């Protein structure tokens, strides 16, 4: 028989146990911070853009805040929503902007993320292919520049090269293009072209040339559809270097920067002087003696009239016939010019000189050539007939059968 107090304790314990079970309940839900997904594809300059994020929360998103934290300042709208809109400004180089996006839920918890956006410029890719004529220029660097744009590649074992030059759509297409082979610390050969439009747009071509990638790889300009012909073959040689130096000399030592300047100064240069300067370039390149003055490189010497004339005197003091011999080699070398034949002689040639330095006005003569070997020399002072023949890349004129006497050639 149980004692009464023992029964009371058991009953009380059972009641307390029951109360404990009824107190157990589901824990209160803890608010979670919002999550944000913000990954943006590259955008293009001068375009209208919308950028959107995806935010989620276990309750409700109460607010959005967009802040630009780096890059070119952008004037955007929608900074209090999940999407902003803005006009992308013009740029000259690809760049990156960054946005800090903060999302806050209905209970005041916030999350932030910083996400970058790449802005790509609009550019066209030009193909430049050619050959360097001259010893010692195989497997060296070659560069092409127009304004601030630059492309670099390597000349192969045969002297051949190809470049892909990326040019911003805001660059003036009438700016001259400078192509340099070799290093200024040793010797350089140079060529100057009057405009980037000399070369073909390379839409769809690989931006990698001889294993070297040029500065840009995009072709988004509408101009890419305007010109798909093959680029002309560029020749970098003693002749092109001589012309570059003489053009710069005529421009006060500065490289002509646009088509008009180049045409103006080229019209003032005697073609015979170009060949002579080219001969001097080849002599310097092949000589075992140090012919250049201390501190002067080859191109700057050609550009400086005083330095060039001193170099000519030095070369002729060593060998009086060296320059004339080098001129003859250039004339006979098919790498420097297309071989002349009677069939490809133009019907009219002009041989002119400037009336005075910096003058556009010219004086000189016009030579008319007929295929039967008869021609006419027309100038301000005479109108003479001649017979003509082609030999060793030289047009020889014979006046002896007519009113004039003797012969000449050019």
C-alpha cells in the first residue's frame, strides 16, 4: 500500500512533465540579408544602355541604391530601382567603370556588391602587309602608328611582315601613317603614307600577326563595310626612308601629320634627290665604318640638311664614286621600283621643281611619250621633239634627229 505523500509527488511530477511538453513550439524565423546577382557584359561607347541586377530576399525588397565608384562619370537614371539607364560617352581607349549596388529589405537589412562594366571603344582594324628591303632587318620589330594608335609585329626571315592596326573611330583618317622597321639604337628604315585609308579594313581577319597581337581586336565601326579590297603591298626601303627624311626636312624637321601636308612637301622635292638620299642610306647601312656623327641616327641625319650634306661630303671623301654607284644599283634593283618597259611608260610625265621654298607653284617641263618611240618636250622656253628608248630602268631621250642636239635621260 502506497503512502499518500508518495502518490502526491508522482501526480505532481506527471503534471509538470505535461506542462513541459506543451511549452515546446516552432522557433521564430530569423530575417536573412538580401542576395544580389550583378554581372554585366561589355558595353560600347556612344550607345544607350540599361543595366539590371537580380535581388532576392526571404521577405520583401524595400529599396535599391546605385552608386558609381570608379571610371568615367556617367549620368544615369533609375538609381533607386533594379535597372539604371544612361548614354555611354565617347572614349579613345577601352575603360572600366564600377557600380556599388545596395539592396535593403523591409526589415532594414542591407547587402551591397561592387560590379565592374567594361566600356569598349568603336574602332576599325586595318591590314598592313609588305616587305622590308635591306640587309639586317629580318626578325626585328616593325611598328605602324597613326596619331596615338600603335601596332607592333615582327619581320620574318624573308623580310615580309603583316600588321593589324586598330584605329579609334574618332581618329582623323587623313592623318599620315608612319611605319618603322628596326630600332633607333641601331638603324631604322621608315615609310610615310598619306592616310590610313591607304590600307584595307580587315573586318573578320584575325587580330594576331606573326604571333604578336595588335593593340585592339574589335571591328565595330560601320566603316568596316565600306572598303574590303586588299591592302597594297607596303615597301620599307632606303627609298622610302629617304623620302620620309626629305619630307620632314621640308617641314622644318617635323613629320607631316596629314595628307595635305605630305602632298605639299612632296611636290617640292626633286626626285633625283630622293634617289641620292636613298643611295646614302644604303651606303651607311652597308659600311663597316661609322659614318654617322655621334648622337645622330640614320633617319634624323637625312632629316637634317646640314647633317646630311656633311655625311655626303664624308662619304665622297672616302670614295668619290660610291654615291653614283649606289644610285645605279637602286635604279637597277627591281625591289625598289617596277621595271620600266616601253609598254608601261605613261603617255605624259612631269619633271618639276618648286619656284621657291614652301611655294606650291612649280616650274619645269612636260614630256609626252608615244608608243612608236617619238616624244615631245614642252616647257615655258621650248617645244622640242625627241626619240626615246628604255634601257636599264632609264628613259633615254635623243634630240639629235630634230632641232635639239645630243641626248638626255631621266
